[in-house]
C-alpha cells in the first residue's frame, strides 16, 4: 500500500552519444497532482516514452504500484493501470466518441478480443460510456465521427480515453495545447474534476495551468531532474527561474 | 455506479453503438437477389459462380485492408494455396468437397498465421513487398514441385457431389454456383458478426490510429496476426471453391495479376463495409464479360478508366453527394432554416 503509484529509478536513455535522460529518479504518489515541467529539449517526451514503455531505457527501471514493469510492452502497462494522453491528438477519426470509449472500456475489462458478442451489447459498458460522455460534456457529439468534432471537444476526448482505461496513474501530455481561449475553461474544469484516487502527472508548458493544478512540481533540465517541490518553493527557486529566463543555470 | 436510467441519451447511445448489428432490408434483398439470379439465368451460372468466388476472395482482402488497414499485394498466395490444397486432396482420394474446402482453408490460414508476423513492422511499402514476395515464392514452389502440383500442366481433378447429393462441375454449373453461394454467405455472416464485435471495433481502431489503439491497451500485434490468419483462411476457401467447381488448377492462380485484380475489385466496390468486395467483383467480372465480347483486346482499358475516375473523383464524394441529395429531398427547407 505504501508503494508509490509510479516510480522511476535511475532511468537513463542514450541516443548514440546524446544522453536524453540522465539518471532520473522520481515518484508519483497515489492520487497525486504532480506536474513535470522543463524548457524545450529538456527530455520530457523521452521521459514519457520511457515511463509508458514506447522507448526502452538504457539503464534503470520503472515501477508501477511497486511492481517492476520495465520489461512490459506499452499495452501491458496500460492494462496494469498506467495510461496517457497525447500532446497532438491521437484519436480515431472515423469512429465516434462513444465507440472510441466503448473500445477503451472493453479492452480494459478484457473483452476486447471477443469476436462473437455485438459491440455495445453489454449494459454495464454502455452505462460507463454514458458516464464518461457526461463527465466530459461530450453527449451531444457522441455519435458523430470524431474528425467532425471541434478541437476543444477532441482534446476532451483525449482525456476521456485516457481515463476510460481506469488508470491508477494518468499521464497528461500538454492537455491544453492549442486549445482556443474560449474552450480552455472546459479543459481546466475537466482536469479539476478528475477522480481524486487517480494519480495525475501533468506534462505542461503553460505555467498558469501548472500552478493552478499541481500540488507538486518536478523540474527537468537537460535530461536531469533539477529539483522537486511544492509550487511555491519551485516558483521561488533561483535555479528554476534562471532556466526559464534563459540565464546561466548555475546562477 | 447505479443502474442506468433509461434516459433519452442512453437510448440514443445504445442505439448508436449497436446500429450496424441488425440485418437490414437492403442486405437481405442483396442476398435474395443473388440467389434469384442463380435460378433465373442458369445459362450464366458459371459467370455467377466466378463472381461469388472472386467476391469471397475480395471479402478476405477487405478483412485486412478495409477493416484493419493492412495492405497486401500478394493475397493470391493464399488463394492459390487453397486451390492447390483442394486439388491435391482430391487427387489423393479425398473427393468430398466440404471436407476438402475446410482442410484447404485451414492450410491457407496456417500459412497466414506463419507469415503474419512479417507484417508487423515497417510501413505499407514494406508490407506490399513482403506479401508480394511470399506469393512469388509460393508460385515458384508450385512450379518446381511438379510431382505434387503437376507443374506447368496443372492438375485436373474430380469431385464427389456436394453432401453426396449435388454434383458440381461442368455438368452441374448451377449446383456449383449454389455451393459457392452458401459458402460465401456463411463466411460473410461470420465476417459481419466479427466486424460488429469488440474485436472488430479494435481492428477499426488499429486502422484509424495504431499508436492510440496500443495506448488503450489493445495488443495490436496479436489482433493483426489473428485477422490476417482468418483472412488467409477465407482466401484459401475461395481458392478451394474455384478448384472444386472448375475442376482444374494451374500455376496462374499465384500470379501477380490475381493479387492486383482482387485489390481492384475491392477498391471499385469500396473497402471497409464488407459488401464492397462482392459488389466490386460483380462490376469487374460483368464489365470484363460485356466489354471483352465487344472488344476482346481492350476491355482492360475501360476497367482502367473506371479505376482512374473512382480514385480521382473519390467514391466518398459520390456517396456524400447522394446522401446530401437524399437529405434535401426529405427535408427541402432544412438548409434554409439553418442559415
């Protein structure tokens, strides 16, 4: 019970001579609201890919609720409770939101390979799809092809799909990226309403969003973890300021 | 979670999710029309039989290309293998068509299962080359092993009557068409059921966005291997039907043009909704029949022209135009109200 929801121990990833991730260790507690920030090129994307299993680490390991998942494929990790959203929408253009969510739910409960039952025939799955559609305000668009949805709605569907896997840890990769001002409030409200028991790791550029949402912030610079702490402490940290103002980081 | 309230929304949602599961009238009419054609024009039973077999072959390609988005230019490998398996079984004394059909399509499915892992990596171009290469290899194997396959001479075979009652072949053209019809319908119904299942939905998801499908926990590799093996079995069944009903097999079954033609048929009829292969096969074969009796050398010109028009103008656009027209006929003032 005391194990962190997600933990990285000594993660290293080299691409040829480049060290994209340099001995990163950190953890996300159950139910945490944590943010991972860092300037462009800090290695955030590589770190997400290491955590989710898209990229294998050169050294180090990843633990999910105390269990070593370093050797597991991305889809196995999803079934173990680690799910993610994408900075650039990764949706199913010709499927409707309802179908996409139904798919995610059947995969989670292990009936995704069922080739005999009619999709949408199980009342509990339909009820859960409905609950998720309601939570993210997608009822009106539920039966439209996803490609016809407004961009803000598509961003909401990104998060809804991540949550449909019923994760213990949800990685949100810049959930508000590119969302026009008038639709931002919906995203912020959806983030605020995420279930408290799900640990959230938010990867974000937008400092307003980070400081509104996160209770704990980890700062990644040049592949290394620069510091970690509460928002107030991070905001006051000279090194972080230096990095973000583009000054000498040793200042 | 409490028991779902049957609100308007949940009724709409359940109806939406299951919308394609029920057999609708146009579909039932479609199958009845084929059956009627077999009885109405027995003189063309051989042509109808050819269409049904090509339709099954194209349906098989639709399972991987239309549903799952996996391209192939070597689908004839499974077609030819099924045909040769059926022929060899028959020459080894297993003359019962249904048994031969089942065994042949299982053999083709086994080859599909064995070669599917080659399709998991790389892009579409890689898959086109790999599938083509496998078909070439199989064709050459059939050529070299003439002790088994008859080599360039092919094999002539004799089949027992279907179910011991209905002779097929040259003197039983209508029975042959009916036999192909029943096999096509049963396999179609299975494919249809599968396409509407959670498994089928996950195939669509792989087609639409394989990265995200994996991120939702779909084991994309396993699903692709499974559907590829099934499609290979379907193609093998089509080949076996051809061998059994024409009672001859030859090396051209593995030819590149077979793989290309079946792709053409599927594209002409439309990929992804399962009927496209059968419709495309009918258009392709009837056009070939009609045009080649008028200008025997130039029928491919018109098939080519049709293909160019379809691809450039886009069937979707045709379809959308037609839908808009229908909508306007139903609600003449709808677009004015919206303005």
